[in-house]
C-alpha cells in the first residue's frame, strides 16, 4: 500500500502479525528532498512504537505529525492482517 504525507511517499514494504497483540510494519519513505529511509512500527499490546523516531527529525519537517501518521497507518495495516 502506498500513502503520502506532504511530499513524502510512504510505502508499506513488509508487515508481520505474530499474535493479536504483537506485530510490526516496515514503511519505506522517500521524497525529492531526502535520501530514502525505512521506519519500523512495532505493536506491543495497545502501544505502537516507532523504532526510528529520532531519524524523523532529520528527514521531515513535522516529525511528530509524521510519526503519528505512520503509527495510524501501521494500526490500520495490522488490524486488517489479523481479521
């Protein structure tokens, strides 16, 4: 699945649902302004954690909004995977 956040193209590359409570989604992100980078969102229970959160400040203008966007998309992906 491909999403867009401003000028950043976000593509889901892999997702894995180990159980209803544990899973991961890897997004490949790219734009004309930065080199491509990958972000992994991990689910543990009700928490969705961005393992590359520190990288976002170097790559996008609104890192907190982008982080929230990625976590929401990961939640949607994993929900569909386990249905």
